C-alpha cells in the first residue's frame, strides 16, 4: 500500500539529493534514505518543472474535502452549477474531489440556508409584533397627550360667556325695577 508523502519531505529530499557529495550516485543516495530511485528521479523532474509545490502551498490532491471551509464549498458548488457530468468530473479531478462531495455539500448548504431562512422568518415575525405593539403604545400616548393639551388649553381660556360683574348685575337689576315701575 502506498504511503502519502508530504511536499516538504519531497522538496527536502530533492534539495539534499542535488547537493549530495561527489562520488555518490543518485541510486545509492536514494537507497540509503529508503526512497526508490525512480520516485526520487520523478520528484527531481517535478521540482525542475515547477510542478512540485513548495511548503506552505497546497496542491489540490493534498487538500482533503473535510478541510474545506463553507465559503470554499459554496464556491465549488457554484462553479459546478449548470455543468454537465463530464465537466463536473473534470472539475472534481482538478480539485481533488469526487462528485458525491459536491452533491452532499450542496444538500448540506441548502439545508443550512433553509434553517437560516426559518430563523430569519421567526425573527422577522417577532420584530413585526414588537413594532405593532410599539405603534399601539405610541398612538395611545399621543391620544393622552392630545387630551392633556386640550384640558390645559380649556382651563386657561375658560370664562363663562357674557360674564357680568357685580356692578353690572346691580345695574341690570335696578334697571329692571325702574322699567317695571
């Protein structure tokens, strides 16, 4: 069974193989380190061609699908939207995925979006209820304020119509007596 070897190990092996002491063949050097000659030779060719990734860089085949973030999963699902099976398979090979990863991610992301939508609808319903309650409270306060302002205005300007003073009352009473006499 083949073991998975990291790129940093491969690069270290290539660098030390290229700087090996004179007189030591590449075959001998590889054998001493437990690396197959053809494997080491392939790594050297890849390093010279620039296809062997440097440490810190990740190749698509080294990135596990479980390590992908939700944003990367969304991007992968989005990239494959509207593609036929052949194009999806090519995309998956390029990214180091299988088509079933995209299918399960799409289902999981859709379920998460549905739950988020449900939570948002519940929050919206709650906010609408709060808004309606506050509007009723505001209308009640406005009515109370208008009633209070009307009472204050009436209290300040209240005087009986045709108010008479005592002098006017005597005059009118005396006048009424003289008119009758």
